[in-house]
């Protein structure tokens, strides 16, 4: 079983990259499962505030819901593609606090960090997209570009500060065959 998680702010090409990797992996004959794109919409349906108003409780719910979906996906797959790692909800929460010029409660952040670290430890690969501000936002995306940049900074800061092994991917990499290369690397490891 191989778990590949993707992290990054919105409209950085995660879905495009995941689609390509999924296609390449399926072409090798592997059974591929995929977690839902975002639990933030479901959290909002339940009544949790999200994006710039995200709370610690919402952050914890999103991380936990994603972890449950990953566990379920492992039942019938060789590879699970995780659209939004556990890093993302924490990055969105921290960016929301930054944008509101609020200091986080350190005990709360420490608790959420431990949750992120526990889930990130289960990933075989963690792929981090890098914001290219020249690429326009996708449809139905939050239009606050400063918040988008704050999330990107928060994602990459967390990856570094938590010493999470990851591979950075830029929009230029998508055109350079990275999906094929990653799929070949992963399929080789799964087959061995």
C-alpha cells in the first residue's frame, strides 16, 4: 500500500497533477483510490467556519475526516492519492490568523501540529505544489489573493519547520513529465 499526499494552496495545480498521476498509475495496472478533493466544503455544510474564519475545531475535523477517508481507501487499492494532506487545514487556519492579525494559542497549535505529524507519518510521498501568482484562480475559488499567498507561505513553512520530507513541484514541472516520472517511480516501488 502506497499513500501519496498532495499539499498546497488553492489553484496551484494539485488536481491537475493528481489527475495525471492517477492516469499514469492506472496505466501500469495498479488499483488507485483517491480521497475527496476537500473536506472544507463538508465542514462548511456542517456549520464549521472556513477559510479566513477557520477555527481550531474545524481544522481538527478536516484532518480527522481526511484520515478516516484515507483509511477507508486503503481497503481496495494499491495506491491512495490524498488530495490535500493534513498540512493543508493547519496552513489555512494559521493563514487565517495571520490575515486577521491574531496570535494563535500556542497550546492549540501544538495539539494540531501533533495531529498533522501523526497523519503525515503515514504518507509514503508528500508532494507540495508551489504558488505561481501568474496562474489565475480556478472557478469557485476564494478571491482573496493575499490569503492565498498566506496559505502558500504557511504550507511551506510547516513543511520546513516540521521537517516533513516532501517534493516541491512547480507549474513548470507539470509540463515536464513529472506525473509520468512519479508514476513510474511509485509503480516500481509498489511492484517490489
